[in-house]
C-alpha cells in the first residue's frame, strides 16, 4: 500500500431512496411513453442513486416541437430583458436554497467529493445572476454617419432553438455555463444531460417551473446520445447546438449539424500544460500543479495533466509535487475533508490504468502511484495519485486526454523550447506559466495557443471572463459577454429618412 492520505469515514447522510428523474417537456414532468428507465449505481458506494426516464425519439421530438413553438410565438423572446432577468434571478435563489440536495446527488452519481459538489452546485447561482444582468444590458449599435438621410441600426436577436448537451464530470456547473446565457438572450432550449449524471439537471427543471419560466422555454430530455443527442443535433427545427464533451463526439456533431447549417458551439478536450521557470515560487507552483491534476479526480477538461519544468529545477520540483500528492486526501466522497473521490466508471478507471501501463512499457518512470486504489469499505473504483517522468512528447499519455489523477513531466532548457512543448498538442484549451518575471509571463501568454492562460495561478474563473479553446479543444466561447453573444444573431437595419432616394427607373 502506498503511503497516502486515505479517508474511509463518512459524515454526510445518504438519501433514503433513489431519486426519480423525469423528462420536463412543455412544462410537464413525465416518464417515457414506453416506460423505459436507466439506473445509476454510485461509483463510490455501490448503491442505486437514481432511476431516470430513458428518452426515445418520441420524447425528443416532443421537446423540440415545444421549444420551437415557444420561440416562434414570442412568449419568452418577446419579453423585456428585465422580465427575463427576474426569472433568472429567481432560479439563482432556488439553486442556492437547494445546494445540499443537489450536492449529495451529484457526489453519489459522479464520485466527486461533497465539498467540490457543494462549490459547483451552489456556486452556479452566480452564473445565473450574471446572465440575468446581461439580459438587461444587451444592446446593438447605431450608425448616424452614413449620410443625413440614412440611419443604420445593428440589432442582436436570439438565435432561436438551442440544443444543449452536457457531460458527466461537472453536470450542474457546465449546464449553468450554457442554459442561463441562452435564456438571457431570449432563446428556447432542449437540454440533454449525460445518462451517467442526469439527476441535478432534472432537479433544475423543478426550479425552472417554480421560478415561473413559461412552459416550453426549457425542455429536458433524459437518455443516451443515440437517439436523444443525435436527433437534437440534426433536427431542422433546432437552430444551434451547444455541446461539451469529447473531441471525437464534437467532430461528429459538427458533421451532422452541417446538413442543416446549424450553428455549433463546442467545448471539448484539453491536454493543458503548466510551464515552470527557474525563478518561479516553487511552493505556490507545486501546490497549484497538485490541485490542477487531482481536482475532480483529474476528470476535468482543464486538468493540468502535463507540466513542463526547467531542467535545472526538475528534480526538486517533482519531489515537491510527489510529497504534496501524498498528503492529498483520497477516499470517501461523502466526507467534507476528502479532496479526491472515485473514478466515474470501472471502464474509465481501466482506461486510465492502460495509459500508465503503456507509458511504463515504453520506458517511462512512475514516481508515485500508477495503479488502482482500494478504499476500505468502498472498493477499488479509485485510482492512485500518479506522477510519471521520463516521458517523451510522442507518448499517448502526453498527447491524449487521460482524464484521471495522472501527471506527466517534461523538461525544457530555454524559453523557446518551453513554448514549443506547450504548443505541441492538438488541443488548445488552457495553459499556465510560473515565473516571478512579468516579461516572461507576458511573452509566454502571447505565444501560448490556448483559450485561457493563467499566470502564477491555475483554474481561477469568473462569470465575466469567456471560456473556450483553440484547435481541437473546440469552437466558440462560453460565459462572459462573448459566451452570451454566441446565442445571438446580428441583423442590420438600414432606414432611409424621408423620400430622398433618386429613382433608378426613369419615368419621364
């Protein structure tokens, strides 16, 4: 057994019965017409956490029809920004009041620690409030320099019906990065959460109804990518698809959506580097690296799964990260002190282990971990904190998204090599740089091919700042004003003042 900080104790009460998640279509909660359901067994506790309706084409068609009708008759898009903001703010209040209920279910479905679920679910209210502020402040442009008889106005209008497809790793937070902004813009929506973590999205449907959202404005269909997500991505009555998930699925959605020329916004994978220069504060950097790779069990698109360390400090820095990783609290997700919980499925745990084993077979050195972790009373759906050195840039463990608590270490000699290694990836989601020299940080930030660059920190985020990636990490942006404007169409309105236009056809 590794010398790790493993916690098996539990302090949070378990639910008395599985949660019953239902579809929410046209303002009505319902089971599937054919009665089909799916069960989610907790990866950390082995109990049935939820029983969810399993949608088919029938439920998906009904949800899309409802969203289409709600958009076309203007029951939502025709409201003032103030009226939409009032409802969004009510939802935010209900989210905060429901934080514990949401967090318990999310922890049991996903395996993440209860403290992180509380932060994710309760903190999502801030996204709803910020979106509400955008609903009231949205505006276009006017141009009064086109001539004394011409006034030009640029309008920003809701794009229409939006399909929102969300993943299992941050089910409530990622939904809240999309849905309130689409609603603030005046769009109507059809939402499909991952079949692995459906419950908090279904619970949000209850809050939307209580807050007074008009029927049909947001519809929730539970089920698998095929047929539910597939139909949501191809249906002619859908104007836009917003998807977060794997790059492979994102590419398929882009191809299928192309048949109807839908707008597609994608937030996909990442293989995010942190570059540590010799003059960095090594204590701060080591702590941030440890957090970056172990947060959410490493099942995070923003995971800092590869570090690029100057060769002069590599040994010292890796030793610091290994020492800190031994102190991270792994174990029972239902204890507030736990920092790293269970892997979401057995299949994913095996995939993580495969990356590590293949790297070792290719000559890499495991400095810490590298195997399944048994937690007393909870089983072996956990993975050891793992640090791997001696890797080369061409290894799959360095190039592909492992999505687990696995850190790889590369070294560099000078600034140019550090930038080259950081950008040597098909992904471009996030990057980090550690140096006490502001010029080094700025120069790296300008050259890094990433949608977000953190300097002397990692994973700080704010509703005001857009999030999204370059290259195969996606297209479009979420949150912030730029993320809000993804859900808007631009229309130019040209108005002639008075009868000043010379006739084109001569009549005399």
